[in-house]
């Protein structure tokens, strides 16, 4: 690829919520592979809120392999905020606004966000992340809904943001340039998608997993999931990522004529008992280590 300027391009930024690196590395994702190699990276946050706060200030998960090759050149970072400490690191797009969204909005881009986990419920005044966008669309369940594990274990389609790729692409194509952010909730517990529907077995496993997530404590012998149980749940996340890959293919196809810069990463991973805990919001390699892809879309 020729050396190209990235500063004036439209942008697609996608977070695969809770997606583990090892799950991504073992999943068939041909459409994400078109962006470039899968990078093993370290997230700056262990749960949705701090990870996205860092991301929206330009701090992507840091590739463990070193500098990225993007647009025909080696770069240390895609974005770098003027508020960051002085550094000799080379960033493709330096910016001086309080967030990426403010930077692109000031440059005349249409800035659109979409989310599926409850931190992005724009109807809840306690949620600050969606207020950073001039236009935000939330598809998930209400954040104030007091759901039991039984109620949270449900099949999902329309409440997943990537179910609505046509609508999101149409919003972007109405503008000359766009910045589109999508929080992909398919890879977040309960991992249900049209590719990973509920069965009698995984329904029971998911209820137990929710209980382990909610306790945030070491599991008792009665609550422990076996290695086989965990394998079933990880397979659900793999299938959820495969579904996301097919939906991203549709989104990329619709927006490829604009040749946008695309960044896809997880905000954090998930622990499945490796450190005797389950879930996230605590430091553990399976929580901190995430997948990262980046590239520039070619025209179909």
C-alpha cells in the first residue's frame, strides 16, 4: 500500500466488548483479516467505562509487537492527544481536542455512535460515554432494568448494534466525511447471536456464569464450572465473534467507497477462572490482553 495520509480520512472504530485475545486468535474472521494482521495488545482499562474513556482520548490498546504498519508506514500510535505527556512517538493523527469525537466534529465530520452494553444507554443521565457524541444510538436493554441472571440470559438479534449495519451506514453516507463508533455487544455475556442461540445446556451455564460475575469473589466448589463447561462458553463467544465478523463485512462493504480508516479492538477481555475469578474489572492477563486490527478499507 502506498504511503497515504490518514488525518483526513473517515473513521470506523469498533469495540468488541469483552472479547478475549485467545478467542479472537482461534476464530475464523476473514473480514477482519482483510484489515491486516491480528495484534495481541494490552488494554488501558479492565472494564467498559475506563477502557472507552482512554480509547476516546486516543489511547488504543498497546500492541505487544511494537509499532504498527498502517498506510504504508510504521507508526507508534494512530491517534495522540496533545494532552498526553511529551513523547518522540510518531502518531498518524495528532489532535488537540478533549476527545476524538470533538476533534472530528470540529473538522466537519458527521460523528455517530452506537452501543449495546448498558454503559452506553443514552437514556440514563448517569451514563457519560454517550454524551460525548453529538449523535448516539443505543440498542441494548435499559441500564436501570433490575434483571436477574435468568432474565439476562436471552437470545439476541435486534438489540445488537451490528444487527443495524444498514442504518448506521446510511447515516454515515449522508455526510462527506464521518466518524462512526460501534460498541459491539455480541461478544459480551450472554454471547447469544443468531450464530450462537440458547440451548438447554448453555442456558444453565450462562446463569451460573452470571452468578460468578456478580459475586466478584472466588468461586465455591458448588459454583465452579468445569473445563468442559468453560469450553462451551468460550465457543459461544467465538461464534458471537464470527457473527460480528459477518456483520462487519456488510458495514465495510457499504462504506468501502469512502476508504475509511478502520480500527477494531476489544475494550477488555474476560476471566474464566484462570485466576480463580470470573468476569472482568480486575487485573488479570486474560482481562488485559485483547485483540486489535487496523487498516484502510479498499473499494469493493
